[in-house]
């Protein structure tokens, strides 16, 4: 152990590697996950008085919490509408229950502020609460440095035990018990709801792709279109196809609107599949690809920023801009807050939507300038990232007095709020502040893992005494703080809010911020439908639950 004490970097990454290895172990539908595994390993190594500088913990927690907010920001603000009020109610139930139960346990069993906060974080299966509560304890007045260290250690130990029992409870309760209580076959109910949402049409599963893509290119031999012009064919299709090339003998001709076709011409047509099939009947037999006619199509992703485009349907947009039909440019995908929407004529566009345009390069460039701006997301904008964390750190320094109780977001809460705002602001145009999803996800996961490892190493010496003192209480608290809010939400969601049952089950997993639970639910459902409910409450709870740490610490420390 002397090697680990002398090499903090070695001990830190050992905790990460061994912790994530343990986290992969599976028992039925249950896996601990890398974060809980890291905490267990770091607690064990920490008993040998191995530690890492506190500044490392602070920096990585700021990176984690800002990245979390940044990724959730667009979806969080998009959910602030009347249609999502039902799901707000579930998150409110979660907040009130976990705060009330944690405070009640602290009063009933005379728990110190660290143990109570750890119970709150673990039972709510929200790792971020460990950070916000730990930080808030450090800011409490009247505590010695020794007390602060001890209470912060209690946060990590209580979290570990309660997280384990809370995780098992939420996974089994949502994926196995809730469908029985609701008297549904979750797979059948999910499939029926999905077909209803799509107007009776069956949808694709998560691992499926369309066998027949909407946009295609074909080459035809002219036999029936002798004497017709290129423009005539394009007008007959209603602008849904374009002639991209014409080959006459060994010559390649420019496919101008007035070009008259003759027998044995080979032409390449690009457009919507249904229109291609129709126009093919008027041209002649389809042929294999012809050398020289394999015209490449350019692809561009454009963020919707034009005021006239916002609120318009794709049909209206294409009619307003004749370049779509004239230059053969097509919208093949609509991405909103990391969710793919159908590129159908009825889809209404919102500011920040990312449209995938496919067509001739010249036409693409002209349309991009009218619709918005090319999305820039190839490398991280460290200026935007840095100022975002600075803004969050400054926001966290603000202290508000609620009577005798000082309330502060702290660095964690401040960076979470700034991450939400900066992520949402970036989504409005997507021409600045790039933070690629892979980079954001890596920083989020790495930041939390390092923070948890540092916390566990520091808490190691206090772990065993706390377990001996409160051993039986912690598992019971972990189970109760999952079952009580989940059961109340189930009753309120079915009786009062009338939320569709597959969505409600997913939403309850989301209010608990439990990724393992939604994974188990989707496996039982054999569908991603429960994710639609999970996404809304998960986003809201990811923002709101970390704020409960400073609130509980402030109330108990007053």
C-alpha cells in the first residue's frame, strides 16, 4: 500500500479500472454500474489512508456537473410547456418525498448531516447529490476541519449502501412489479401505444433501419419518354424528382430543362422513392449504374435559425423556397434535442432543429444561407466551455439567507444551472459553443468517476465505524426512499394525471434518474416507448435532485 500512498495518480486510476470492472458484474437484470463499483473499490483502498488532493475532486466535479447540464439543457427547456406539466408533478413528488424522508430519518435517529445526505443521494440513486452535499458541508459554519472530513466521509459510505439497495429496488419495482400492479403486458401495451402515436402504423425498433429508404437514385433507358424534355419530366412529378445526368452514346449532356430526350438515352433520376417509381414508368426500363452518370450528392446539416422557417411545416418550407425542387435538394432527417423526427411534410420545424439536406452542392449552399447556418460540432469550443464553468462557479458563490438558514447553490449547483443555460443557448443556433456529444459524455462520465473515487478514498477510514453504528438503518432507508415516492407517483399518474401506462413506468424510472431501471424496462417492453416518459422526468430530476443536497445540509446544519 505504500506505493499507492506515494502515487495518487496510480491509486486514482486503479479505483476507476477496478471499479468499472466490478460494475460490469451482472445478477439477473441488476448491474452495479461503474460509479458504484468505483466507490466500493475506493472505500476499500481508502481504509489504508490513501488520498488524493481535494482540488482534483473539485475540478472534476465542476467538469461533470457542467457537462451534465449542457447535455440536458435543450431538452430541459423544451419540456417547459403545458404538455409536460403532468411529468413535472412526478418530479415534484420525488423531491418532496426524498427530502422529507431524509429529514425525518435525521430527526428520528439523530443522524449527522453527512449520513443523512448520503442516504438522500444513495436512495435517490443520484450520484450528483454526493457532490453538492459534500460541497455544502464544507461551507457550513461552526464545524472544525476534522468534523467536515468525517461528515463528508459519512456521505460516501451511506451513499454506497443506500445506492445498492435503492438500485435493486427501483429496477425490480419498475420492470417487474409495476406492470403486474397495472395489470398490463408491458410489451403489448408499448407496441399498441406506439402504433397509436404513429396513426396506426407500426414503427421501427431501436436496432432497425428502413429497408426502403425515402430518397433514392435510379438510371433508366429512354424508350417511352422519346421527345419529352427534362423539365417536362420534373414538372410531371410535382418537383419530387430531378434529372441529374443524361448520357447519349458516349457523350454526357447537361440536363437542362429544355433538353429533349431521344430513344436509347440513359438518364439518372434522383428523388423520393415513390416519385421515382412513378416517373420510371414514363421513361422506360431501369438499368444498372452507368459509368459517368454516378453523380455524387452533397450532404449538409443546417440549424434552423430563420424566423420565417420556425413554425413552418416541411411542405410549406419547400413551397416557399423553389430551390428545393429546382436544384433537387431534399430534407432527409430532422434532429431535435438528439431525437430524430420523421422528415415528412407535416413535421413542424422549431428553432435549433438540425435538418439534413441532400442534393447538388450549389443548391445546398443557396438554401443553407436562407434557412439558417451550417452546424459546427466537430471540436470542443473551450472558450465557451471555460466561460460556462466560470459563470457557474460565480453563481455558486451567491448566498441567500432564508431566515437563519444560509442557502447557496455552491460550485456544483451553479455549474449545473450554467450548463443548462449554456447548452440551451448553444442549441438555438449551433454555430458556436461546440461541445460534441461524445466529448461531453466522456467529460461527464470521467468527471463523476474521478470525483467519486476521490470521495471514496477520503471516506475510507470512516466507513467501517459508520456501518457498525447504522448498519440496519441504511438498507431499509434505501428501499423505503425508492418505494414511497414511486408508489405515490404510480397512483397519482394513473388516477389523476391519466398518463399512458408504458410512459408512466418509464417516467417513474426517470424521476429516480435510474439508467439501469429504464434499461431493464425497455428490455421487458421490447420497445423504446417507455423512454419517451423517462426522458422528460430524467432531465428534470437531473437538474432538481442535485439541488436537494445543499437544501438538506442547510436545514440540518442550521
